[in-house]
């Protein structure tokens, strides 16, 4: 399995604290194709043909970046280039990217099959299913923090898939729980190998610490609890 | 050909601008959904031809996912309401408690039940994508849960979002605790058991436990409603 480095148009998930747009409560029916792509993804993961769910998350962020930068190749037809893809569409595009990353299908095969409708287009037989990443299960990092420790999220500007929300950068919180040791999803997403287990903490942040003057008066004593992998934390006295 | 494609059996028109040789309609695709259905069907057909799975496996997986509804979460909560020892086990290890009730959580790495009390109200969001306890609430989160508006706003002003968008007023005396399920844990909120249900059976209580109450955007239904 080849590592997939971050693309230059990869876009981390942004957060807009000024957003006041209404939350549409109407629940849309799920399209059949959306059920189908989700089922394909879950099935392939259950059959260990996909090494983790994280690669599709990373690929979806690449799709986001592709639309923002308008960095299209022919996989996006003209009529789709003028709006952002919705949830299910984005999932289809992300899944196609991951299948190509793993050399399961080629762009050409996808194009030909799309044209062939219900006929099965000719395609290359599968060479091999991607290996699971090598994981180091013996060297557990000794957790550096204890429950009650004060910590600060580092201001790191890491390229590629990240699992620490951007709104928490440099925010101070308190460790509430060690959740366990989990394979680093930021490496799994890019098919790195070997992948190490990292201590994962539940960290509590006070709302005024995170939002400053934007914190609503009624939420001065409210809290945010977020899971942070140890490399994203620095100790505070 | 795939059994599951029967719902999408219309012959689909060709994508605009293609110069490939073909013998079907040249109408441009006017319907986005038809376009994405065909594109998804192409992925499935190709992967099946390469031996990753059969169309029958995909159909059964869709059926399995369709069969998962918030009723599974409601079973956990109702049991926790009537059985204090079960509640302690649920709070200690969500996946183990699911196994007791034969609920399959294989794809959830860690499940944490968070209990609403007279002093704390929990509400769940995923600001990164739309991580959701699918194995116990259903494979497709509601549209609002996936929306950028909910993901942007509920972490900043949870009380206003709950009150104005969901009609759920959390008293000032309670702490609101927003759980961002950004990493490996999926959360299940155990809502407060409504007053006036002391004599209710577990089966009757389940009817009061809605999906939204297990995400913390609503309270459990009142026995009078």
C-alpha cells in the first residue's frame, strides 16, 4: 500500500463561529445511491478490503479543496462545477478517489463503466487487496497526561487530514479522561505504515476560553468536551 | 446485473460532452440524482466484476443498514432507566452493554453513554464530518445533523440553537456540555427520565425515547404528550 501524501488543494474542515444561518429541520429522504455508496464502503471495510474509514474522510476533504480551488480534471463534469457537492455526492467522489489510491480501479475503468450502463465494461482483474497498514501494537506510548492536568492545544498547522478541530488551536483545557490508545487516524487516512497507537484524551474546555467575546452570556459556565490525541497537546503548569 | 439496481432501472442518458462511441441516448443528463445513481452503479459493477463482493452482498448490507433504527438506542436507554446496575455497566462500557442486548456495534471503536442529570445537559455534534452512533441510531444521520449550520453553531451557542431551532429550553441552572465526537468515541445521550413514569414498564418507556433525545437536542417525550 502506497502512502498518499497530502495534495496541495487538501482543505481541512473549517469552522465558522460567525455562522447564523438557519438549521433546516426538514429531513430529506436518503437517495438510493447514497445508501448504496455507504453500504459499499461499510461492506468493503468489514471485509478488510479498506484498511480504515479514515481514508474516505481524507479524500472527502480533498474533494472539498478541489471544488474551492476549482482544480478539476475530467472526473467532475461541467454541470457540477458551479456548486459544492452535497453529502452523498461528496461521498461518491471520495470513494472513487480511495479506490484509485488503492489501485482497485482506474479512472479510465470508472469512465468506461459509466458509459457502459448495465453492461459490464472490460476491466483489469484485481491484482491484490491492499495490505492492512503495519501497526505497532507493542510499543504503547506511555500517556504523558493525567486526569486533572491542564493542557493547551498546539498551534500546529499540519498538512493533510487532521482530527483536532481548528477552533481549538491554542485553547487551554483540562484532561477529564484517558479514552484509550488508538491508531493514529491522521496517518491511517494517508495510508502511512507503520501506524502507532496514540493516547487519546477527553479534554474539557470552558466556552469563554474557546470563544472569547463571542461566548454568549448564558454559556459562560457551559463546557465543550473534545477528544484530542496526545501529539496535539502541550503541558501547562 | 445487480439486484439492487432495480430501483434505478431507467436507461440513463449520456453525460454531456462525451466523445466516446456508444449506442444509447444522447440526451444530456438533466437530473442530478440519475447522474449520481449511474456513477454509483458503475462503481459497484466494476468492483463486483473484480471480485470484491457480489451484488447480493451489497443488497443484504443495505437491508441490514436499513434495519438499524433509533429503537436500538431506545432499548439501551429504557433498560438503563429501569435497571440501575445496567446503567452503571452502560456508563462504564457502552459496547459491552450493547452486547448484553445483542446490539452489534462492531464498527464503533468506543461507545460512551453520557447521562443527563438535573445539573448537566449533554448535546452531541461532530464538527469534522458527521460522526454519529450509526450502529445504534441508524446509518443515515438526519440532514440537520450533517449541516454546516448545526456544526458551526451548536458549539458556539448551544442554548440558542436548542431553544430556537429545536424548541428545547435548558434551564440556566444546568450546565450545557457539548460533546464534539471528532475522534474515536461515539456518544449516546441518556435523557432524563420524565416525571410521572415511575410505574411504567420498560416497553412503554421506550416509546418516550426519541432519536433527538439521544442526541441531546430534545428531552424525552412527556408521558402526557
